């Protein structure tokens, strides 16, 4: 994104992402040998592909579990002659945003998708860490280390506590938040890659495909999202921890990390981490 401001960068990423999806669709539609090999890689080589579709620039929003509209997690649909289908999320980059949500909506979506109640103390910690607590600034002013000027100013500006300040304010919340992420890493992985806030299971993604046809990288790897999620849940709890930068503004995860961005939880995927989870496939 050299030479572009943030807005221009996001616009370029969106447009190039859709261009990549179109090229992927053309590849599957026109290269029978490659398509058969691809279906074999996702254990669907007993199927006969009859149609592919992509959302493109004019994709329609779908129903959310919270009663609103949201974006589908599926970029590519594969339709087979036995009237079954498979959904694919395409990642043209090896790392980047995979789910982006405000704190309150994150809690609502998680609870609705998995029928699990997030404890009140964890909700409080989420609100403090991701700019949704009305008393965050007053807590920062009282408990943050003012000698670390950059870290202090960032917290005031973002209205979010970093891990160091959260620990000074209430160590039990510091530990509860991290432990909740450790205990729910399967759901968090599946939420980010497969479901998002989408209500209709027919719109959930089955596979994530790292495929860039724009010459930006040469990776061509496809993974079953359920298997990624299971592998993440089996990973060592040591792989879930507060990041070290700026007093701890991220939580590192087996598949990537989550950070503050524009007053929201911004989950990132990481191809190297995903590949490692699945035994370097």
C-alpha cells in the first residue's frame, strides 16, 4: 500500500480482493485438471462441480444472529451435481483482518452463535480493553504508568486500557480475560473464519483458501476451518498471551491475534500460524 493513505489502502485492498476472487473463479471454471486436484485437496474429489459463484463488488448482506444485516463469511460457493455445495473463504494475503467488531456486538454475537454466556467480569474486561467502558479514561489516569509517555497517551487517545494498566487496576480481570480467551479458543477460531455474525449456516465458510492470483505471493493452500479450530483448541495455552508491545495491546492467538482498532476488536489471521497448527500441511 506504499504511497496510499489508510482510506486509499482499504479501498485498494477491497477492489484487489474482488479481482482476485474473479480470477480464482475463472481458474476453477476453465482449468479442469486444476479443479480436480483442488477438489481432491479438500476431500471432495468424489463430487462433480457444476457451478461456482462469488459475491463480488455487489455482494448482498445476510441476516445476523443479532437481528441486523452482516457480510457473509463466504467468498466462493462450489455447487455440485448432487445438489450439495461447499463454501470457501479466500485470503489473498498471508495475514490481515479476519473479523472486526465492536465490544458489545462481539459479546452478543459470541453468545448467540455458541449459546454460551460470557461471565460478567470477562465482559467488563472486554469493555475496558476495547474502548467500551465509560470510566476507562479515569482508570487510565489513575493506574497507568505515566513514565511510559507513548503508552499512556495511546491509552488516553484510544480510551482503552492496555494489559499493564488492566493488571494494575484489577489483576483478577487481567487474568480472567486471558483465561476466557484460552478456554474459548475453538469458538473464537470458528467465529473468525467460518461464521462471523451470520445466522444462516448455509452462508458459513467450510474452507479457507490462501490463494493470490495477482502476483503478490505464490502460496496456494486450502484448509478445513473445522480442523483449524480443533487444532487451535489442542494448542498449548501458552500460545494465548498478552502481546509485549505498548504495555500489551494485543492478545496473541494460535491462528493470529486480536487488537484494538478504531474502538473495535480487530482479529487477524496468520498463514504461518495456521499452517503450523495443522502440522505444516
